[in-house]
C-alpha cells in the first residue's frame, strides 16, 4: 500500500507518529518485548523470573558470547515484519527492523569495535536473491560508526528449520571463517536467534581471530521448545 511507504505514519496502525520513528507510542509498547530473558543467550524466560537470571542451558554450558541484546520475541507483528523483509525484500519492513535495532541499542555505553554479520552461503544468497542480514549490518554499522567485518560461510549447510537443538549445533559447527584479525570486543548480528547455534559457531570463528568479548545482536528471539 502507498500509505505504508509514506513517512510520518506508523507502520503498524498507519496512524500519525509524534517523531521520526516509524511507529506510534502505543504500537511500540504493544510489541512482543523479550522480557524476561536470559542475559547471556536472550532465551525468553517464564514471567516473574528475576532480572539478570541466566537460563539453565547457559548455566550448564555457557556459550562463547558473553551477552545478547535481543529486545523482541519472534511473534505477532515482529514475525510478520521479519518474514516480509526476509522473503519479500520489503524495503519498508527493512527500514522498520533497522529502526528497531537502533532503538534497542540506545543507552549502550560501550559499543563494540567491530560488527560481524551472520553470512549466507553464496549459493543460498543467489537462490534468495537477497541477504537480509548483510543489508541490516551495512546500514547499522554506518549509523553507529562501527567497522563491519565480513565473515565467510565455508559450506552450504542445510536449512535449520525443523532441526532439533543438537542437530542445529552439529549442522553449523565449523561452518564460518573470519579472514582478518579482530579487535577484542565485537558484536555478531543476525535477524533471528532460535537456539543460538549459528551465533555460537560464528562466535568461535571470531575467537579464532582474536575476539575475547563477543556480544550477539538480533531483532528477535524465538522461545526454545
């Protein structure tokens, strides 16, 4: 719809907005915020869980990254946004997702020294015709003034959809390489975190190139089944 592309209108309700953001305050509040969540992997936790409490998986087997900044859950309007961007390359959806990423990073006192996007394999990129995470990473890096370091996917891994947690980790183990040396503090960017298997594999590749403090940034997190 033409109105959805017009500035000054809320993407969700098409009402007028009071700022440059592509949402009104009521729709922003109504989004499926990822609270409470594990601070390490962003796994959604049961209601009334004390803030800052890590999930059982992170307590028993901590990931290679130290924290995750994933403000939303993959549900409702957020799921529709990501699907529209990922599979239909909707520029409006991409702009809203980029704005949501910037919104969740407000107040971060110490930005990483480099941003590393989760890469698609070239074959998958050709099939889809669009790399949604690279699109987000290039624009977010410019806006934050953080260098973007490219990673490479070494093999064409099967889709993670429908795989168990164990199978997902096996599927992407050793699947990534970072060609250049990294600063100590980096952030990995993805659109959706499901089990964290992909981010864990890329975090290990970042560690191999010198990173010691690794964060995960993403738009949304799906609950662990």
